[in-house]
C-alpha cells in the first residue's frame, strides 16, 4: 500500500514549477552593452538627418539605459535623436547629453562637397539639364557646373531652411542668387552658403524678401 505524504507532494509540485518557470526564464536572453549600443547606433546612423553628426552612444544594458552625446545644429535634431533611441528597445531610458551648436552644420556642409577631381563631364551635363528645367543658368566651364552642383546640394540638404524659391546661376565662377525668400535672415543665410562654397569667386545676391 502506497502512502501519500504531503511533503512529497510539495517537493514534486515545486519541481514542476521549476521545470516550467525556470525554462521560461532561461529562454530570455539579455542584451549585452555592445548589442544595445550597436542597435541604437544603427538606428541613428540610418536616419539621413542625423547620420552626418556621428552621435556617441554609451550603453548600460543591465539598467536598460543609454547615454547620447555629441553635437547637432538644432533642437529639432536633438529631440529626434532621443526619440529614435527610445524606439530601439522597450522601456529604454535615454540620458540626453547632446549639445545644440548651430555652427556644427557648417562643417557638415563642407563634408558634403563633391571633390573637383571626381566631377565629370557627364555630371556637368546632368546639372545643366536640371538647371535648364528650373530656369537656372550655368556657364560652359566644368567649374561652373561643379560649383552649381555643390551649392544646390547644400541648399537641398538644409532641411530646416526654405530654399525652394531660389534660383542659382553660375557664370565664370560668379554666383547669382535669384528668387524670393521669407525673411532677411533667409536671404543672408543663402548668400553665406554660396559664398563659403569652394571655388566661388563672388556672389551677387538678388533675392527678394517677401512682404508680409
């Protein structure tokens, strides 16, 4: 005759709990610091607005926390970096040590420039075709097309600045800006971008500030 003992039942029940419960716990693999760092860094690098600024990520996976640091040119980009980081892992805590420094954007602008040695006749032909479509003028020299391409790239890359109403003409390395802008500040900024472009001899700013 088999005798049922309460203590035996407790041990057996505990063993069942251990098999089921412990199995679920062991199946969860925690992220390492490097893995968390890598996932956040990849998220920031994939974003075209943030990737030029190479923000630093310092991860502490045990606390599900990352610290972001570096420089961006605007408050909008700082907030964007924090939001994107939070999206990479559930409940992730983000410590924001990003500095907003508008002058950083000028360094990035220079890094976007096309090297003169890499600029070809085919690229110049494409630039002239696009310019003709938008009513812009480019001189016959390869340098004129190169300068036009660089300035257009800078204007298009500055997402927070309204450059859609600006035409850029380049003749003998002289840049002429035409069209309408919203403010005097916009007019001055467009001229700065053109004037600081490598290869430009001078800039004629014919932009008109819209009247409110």
